[in-house]
């Protein structure tokens, strides 16, 4: 099992990423506003399932790579940390510009809930940016010392941490699905708040990445 510190760090990073407007939030929002609140909930459920499927696939793949190339653990820890810092800096750099963008959600073609769920799964699993995120995001939080023991320990760490990422997105997705148009108006109105949230999210990601190596906390 991963350490409690690792699970808290992954949960915080997941919350920081999911709390700012992005493709997943807009997808859920479009279903809620364009079809119904239930459709928005179905899309959020589909995204979560897709994230878990992707997390499991990525974890099993990384575990196999780590087993055959032990040095990859150390290499990916530094690459993954650098990726977290890049994500944080990118959020901060684009905070002001992104906050000025007006969200415009249009009516979408009505679909049965089963189709919406499947669409959410496919959107998440086939998104190359999401695949890259999982591949680089998980390794920094793996306890390298466990590589000297049974590989199943590393696999379990990857599975637990990977599953935390889509699970931490559930609260924000539920809020989006439930509030719908009211949230859209609030997001468009509170541009300063959006900018501050982007700054906060970016600083959290940078702080987590630095703490992995400097052990500040």
C-alpha cells in the first residue's frame, strides 16, 4: 500500500486539477445544461469509470516497466516531478487569460444515459493528454524501496494512487452536474475567483513536486 503522505498528496493534486474549469468540467456542464441534471450525473459517472480503467491499465503497464528496468523508477520520479511543476507553472501562467474566457454551453443532442456513460468512458480513456498525465503523475509517489521486495507491492501502490485521481474529481463533477446553468453564470461572473483558484492550484502542484524531493513537510 502507498504511504498516507503519498495518498494525501495525490488527492490534493487531483482536487487542484479538478477544481479549475477544464475539458472534463465543460463536458459535464454541457450535458447538464444541454440535456438534464441526470445526464450531467451520468457523464460524470462515465468520466470516473474511464479514469479508473485508465488508472488500472497505466498502473499495470508501469509495474511491468519497473520490474524489467529498475532504474526507470528513479528516472520517472524526476520526470514526473518536473511534469507536476510544469503543470503548476502552466496553470499560473494562463490564470489571468483563462479567467477572462466566457463559458458558453450550448444545447446538445439528447442521448440515453447508457450512451452518455459510455461516451464519458471513451472520452477519458482515449484522451492522449490523460494517458500522459497518468504515466508521468504516478511514479513520483511510488516508494522506490519497495522495488527490492515483491513487485506486487509496487503494483498495489500504482493501483491505489491511480484510482484516487478520478475519485477526487467526483466532488467537483457532482457540483457541476447539480448546479448546471447557475454554476456557469457564477463562473463567468467571478473571473477574479477563477484566477485565484488557478494560482492556488498551480502553487499546490509545484509545492507537492518540490516536497517529494526536499521533504519540506
